[in-house]
């Protein structure tokens, strides 16, 4: 494991004295270990308060399609609050404090949310939205600081592999949590105690949030010395002067809009129209988690060796067709949904890992927190608009019901087709992103198949040999 570079500490030797006196590899190992355990507790909280369990709870409270869209839009709209959070973190240098306290406040908000069915008897969905908004705002104030904290303590040369391994471990937590939660919620439902089932899950989520908080307090932090930041308006627009940052921004904003146009309704479709129970939906989570665990380390190695952009290209291509499995699946058939989940586990693992590390690696070390915050804020606004639009469209098409043989098409499936088609043009924006040390997608595919050939002895090639096979090509050539 390579030590963390101390070049950027030179101007703050006194401030970082306690940090550099210790062995950098020792600090790094401790930081990685704590971050992995903390991530496991955070993952448990997330899975119990999102996905099918979130949708089921919203439906239990009586949410309609438009309200489902708005609930999905709340956490992404709250990403706007990463900007004041980033500004205050850089101005005060209190990165660890912001991350620790605002994240635990966010996760603790699920205690009053869990009690809504027992104490609120009117406008329950509105009360849920308000509390959920407070939770999302608090988490996003902490988010930008966490990203730059990880960038400071994890050497760039191992980030892909580390986060691949970290995600694999948190995947084990997701498997166990999904199975246990799915069986528990179905058991409560069979006995007519749905509210008790959700209360149990959400209380466990709150406990997991406090466990994550205790580990964040133990996490090593080199510190973020207070910076002389300009006025907020100047600070806010500084990232937009970077041409490559603008390319990333255009790609990501288009992508989140295309994906967000149907994202609130996949689980709702399984629950409302295909009549899946939570055990079956939990099995989908297990399939996705196992698949991600298998491929995470491999994606991480590819990122570290060949760059983020070609992995993003391959992953995005693999993701584009996934909504059609839901759109054209007869309600009494299940195998297309399982196939979708398997492929989603493969390609979303690569996309998430490459996108996260690209943002960390390509941004300047100075004011990096604000770069992350601006990206999150603008993507949050875009996702909010997409989710709100999807909720309005779903409600407007509520009476749609077309029959094509064994296939019944309702409003959700129309949105699934729309999001699938809208994802394709994202490749045009992705190709414009510059990453000097990355190979092209063509070279990456060659390398991948060459590795398979070496391991399994396949005597064939996808592409003809080229003198560029071992070199780095310019991104615009693929």
C-alpha cells in the first residue's frame, strides 16, 4: 500500500504535525479499515430506508403516483445543500465535525418517521415528506465533506481497488439485510401488522446510523485547514470555469435526468401490478449484491490500470437497455426481472465505481469540496425535475391500460421505455470528457478479452491486433 502523498501538506507543516509524525501507511490502513466497517453500518441504514421498503412504507401511508415521484425527488433536490455545506467546511476546516454530526442527525430522523402511523392521523404523506426532507438536507450538508475526506486519506493509486473491495464487503451486509428485512416485513404482513413491520425495520436503521456515527468519530482525518474563500457567489461559479469539469457536468446532468424519469416506479410496478411480495423483491437485492461483490474488484482493477472513462463507457452501454426488461415483461413472468437484476449488478457496479473515482481524481485539490458540491447540487436539481416530471406523467397516464397478447402495458411501462431511449444520447456527452492517462474503450475491450484468453485459453479475438494495443490513445478516438 502506497503512502499518502504529503506534497500538498507542505504549506501547513505545523497544522499537520501530528498527522505526518505517524507512519502514513499505518494511518491509511486504519482509515481504510474503519471506513469499511462504517460503510457497512451506513449501507444497512440505507437499504432499510430506501428501495422497496421505502416504496412500501409510502404506499402504506397512502401515497399516490405523483407523491411517489415527489418523494423520490426530495433527496436529490436536497443535494443543493451540499453547496453551503462545502462552503462552511472549507471556511471553518471542521470537515470531520460536519460529516459526523449532520450524518447522524439525518439518520436519526427516521425515528419520528417510524412513528408517523401511530401518532399522525391526517396529512400523513405531507408529514412524511417534511421529515424526509429534513433528513435529506442534513445528509447532503455532510456529503461533500465526506468525499473530500476520502480523497485525502486514500491514495489515488489504490482507490479503484479499495472502493471495489469496500463495496464488496458492504454487499454482504446488503444480502443479509435484504433477506432478513424481506422475510420480516412479509411475516408482519401475514399477521396483519404492517405498521409494526416498518417500525421494526426503521428502528434497526436508526441503530445502524448511530453505529456509523461512532465509527466516523474514530476515523483518522489529516484535517482540512480553514481556507480564505471568496464571496459565496464567486466561490460557487469558480468550478464552472474548468472546461473538463463542464464536460463532466453536462454528461452527468443529462444522465441523471434520463435515469430519473422512471426511477421512482420500478419497485412500485413490482408491488402494485406484478404483485411481488417483499421476500421476492429482497431476492432481487441479493442477486444484485452478489453480482456486485463478484465484479467490484475486477472493475476496480480495470479503473486503476486503464482509466475511469472507458469503464464508464462500457458500463453506460450495458445500463441503457435495462428498463426494457421491465417495460416488456408480462406480469406473470419473472425471469426477465431476474435477468435485469443480474445485468444491473454487473454494469451499475462499474458505473458507480468509475464515476465516483473520476470525480475525485479529475478535480483540483484546492476547493475540491466546492467542485463536488456544485456537481451534486446541479444533478440534484436535475433529478428533482426528472422525478417530479415522472410523477406528473405517471399520474396523468393513470388510466392507460393496453393489451398486446399476454403483455399488459400501464403508465409505468411507458416511462420505462422513455428512460431507456433517453439514455442512449448520453454516450455523446461522455465521449467529450478528457482523461489524459485513460485508454479508449476499444483498447479496454481488447485488454479485457486478452485477459480472458490468457485465463481460459480462448483462441479468438474481438478486434484485430493494433500497434496501439499497449499504448494510451486519445479519448476522442473511440
